[in-house]
DNA sequence: GTGGTCTAGACCACA
DNA sequence: GTGGTCTAGACCACC
C-alpha cells in the first residue's frame, strides 16, 4: 500500500479499515490483525497502528479484548451507519467533481443511468 | 493551492488547468497566465509551469505564440473530448469506490436518482 | 560531437539517437547510456539528456525501467516506421536541394543511376 | 534569411549566391545587388557582403566593374563547373545520410526511381 | 513583456 | 547505481 503523505498515516489506515468493514470484507466479530502484524505488513510503526485501532474503538466500530485482540463490532446499526456515511462522502465527492466540470444534476443522472443500464452487474 | 506530494506538481497543474478548461472557466482563445506569473502565484518554479504548458500544448488544448503568451485552443472538438474524458474518469472512479464499499450498480443508481430528485439544481 | 546552435541541443540528441536506432546500431532491447553517462560524454547537462530520452519514450522508440535504465523498444513496427520516416525526410531534402539547383527529376535519376552503377556497394 | 551560427556568415552568403547562380536565377551578365543594398536586406555589415563578393570573384564566378557594380560571369564553363560541383556535394551528402540510415546503393536507387516515376516533373 | 532552452545542483523512489 | 522531478538563475528570440 502507498501512503499519501498529506494525510496522517494513521488516518489513512483508519479509512482503509473502515472501507473493508463497510464492504463486509471484515464482518461483525472478525478479528483484526494484531498491531505488530499489521505494522510489519504496512511497514509502519506499531504506535501508528495502535492509534488507528484506538480511534476505531472510540467510534464504536471495533472493540478490544485484553490478550485476545481487536474485533469488529457486532452491532449492525453501527456498521450500517458507517457504510452510509462513507457512501455519502463518496457520492458528495463525485457530485462536487462533476459540478466542477460543469455538469448539472440531470446530466449526472443520465450518465449514471446509461452506465448502470449497460453493465447490469 | 496545496500540492499532493504523490503526483508530480506539473501533473497537478495540468489537471487543474484541464478542469478549468473543461468547465468553461477558460474558454477558447482565452490567455493563460504567463509562465512567470502563474509560477509566482502557485509558488512554484517557472520551469515547472513551463512543462505543464508544454504538455497541454502537446495535447492540443492550448497553443502558444512567441512573445505573446499561451492561449486556450479554439477547436471545439478538442474541448468536448477533454470534458468527456475527464467526466469518464470521475464517473469510473466513483463507481469503483462504491463497489469497494459493497454497493452494486442498482443501489448506486438509486442513490443518484434520489439525490437528483431532492436537489433539482 | 558538435552542436548546431540553431536547433535545440535536446532535439539534436534525439535525431542522433533516432539515426542510430534506424541504422540498427542500437537494436531492440539494447540499453542506452545512462542519462548521467551520456551527459558527461556529450558535455551537456543531464537534464538535457533526460528530456531527449523522455521525448523518445513518448514516441515509443525507447522504454525506461526505473532504476534499471533506458532501452530501445522491441517493437519492430516502430523501428521500421522510424527508418522509413527518416529516409523519407532525407530523400525529400535531397530532391528539394537538387530542384533548387535547377535539376529536374529525370536528371536526378540519371545521376543516381550512374552512381549506383559505378560503386556497386 | 536565417544564419546558421556555426558557419561564418560570409560563407553562408557565398553559398546562397552560388546556388542562385547555379540554378540560373542569376544568369550570366546579371548584376548582383550592390554591397550596401544586400547588406541592408540581410541585416549584415557591408564588409561581410564585400568579403563574399571578393571570394566569388576570386573563384571567377563574378566580376566587378568600378562604379558599375558586380556581375555574374558570362563564361559558361565556369557556371557549368559550379553547378556540377554543387550538385556533387548535394548528392554525396544525400548518399552519406542514407548510408548512415543503413540503406545500400541499390535501395537508394529504388527509392529515387519510385519517386521520379510517380512525379514525372 | 512573452515563451523556450540550458545549466548546476538537489532530492526522491526504485533496484 | 538508475530515471524523475524540482529549484534557482541564466540567456535567447520574438513582439
């Protein structure tokens, strides 16, 4: 993984984990990698991982059990809220960019409609 | 303006100018700021701006006149192609991000439809 | 090597390398001298060589591998097209000069025919 | 006219005039422009023109008459020799360049034959 | 004033 | 070591 040097690394790791949780790659109850393990994998100081995990815990997305590790929360409401908020951010970002390019909402809608129509995933 | 340290500065300047051209903030025939002027404004070396302008000229989006300055092309086809390609990039990016979050095309469509309906910009 | 002060140095270096590639002195896959090496040899700034290499890469005649060096493309079509276009330029130049001297095509043909006949290289 | 800064300017003017004489644009007996006139036209010091004319006279291609001006020689032999020698130079140059590109004499002949065939000037 | 080229020297990422 | 980017500052041709 590459880190954008503008955002603090721990923030980028948080976003990475949030995305995985929201997408269901990490489900409720799943164990996150240990701090040392992930630190090694991402070639980052363990303190940085620690800080990311703490922040996720503060937001209620994960919980830690002494001696056991860190786990994704099982509260469905939390997970749904997370998914929604991340999606909202992506959508807003998208719309803002399109507006910058001079497209109005109707045009945006048309383009998405076409794309969905042709792919049918 | 802030520069993201991952992409080369000259690339970011190119993108900035492309967006402005595509959005019509810079119309056909408009004069771009002089190399030195923009360099001063963006706190960047004139050579860096020079490189950006040259790349834009190579792509046919601007043309230069010695001793006169650099100007946005008047070819409508170029500008339309630019707008299309930039939009395509933004849309694809958006869809990719949404897929990463676990949304399928139908869900994406619904969200956009709602958004267009409620704002009516 | 001497540089003609009319054309930019980087252009002349491009032409030099193109000729060597077209003539087969540099074959597909061959490594070009490193930027710094050639700069030293031609008594030119490394940036100037860099620019030449980049232009050649843009034209698809060479490709670069980070940390490895710059190499002549292996695509035969590219190399053949290059040889053809360079030859066309030389021939046209020649014919133009002969026309300036007041020779017509038939006379030019005769001169070349004689030359080929006597040398048989 | 542009001057290539490698060759002395007076040499370049000599070549220019030789070409015009050889091509018949300046015929035997024609008056060359006055030194001052040509100097003004080419934005060059009159001494430079003077030197060019002297050299041409030394080679027997022009002659000067006090108070009248400088004229192209009427000796046909001189003019023919000039045309031949200039042509020889152009041809040799051409062949050398083609050899550099890796073409042999037969290939050169073929290319010229095709070109003459299609244009029929 | 404008853009275009070049140098000298620096720092980076990659291998 | 390699190529890639950037800065600082210079000189040029053109207008």
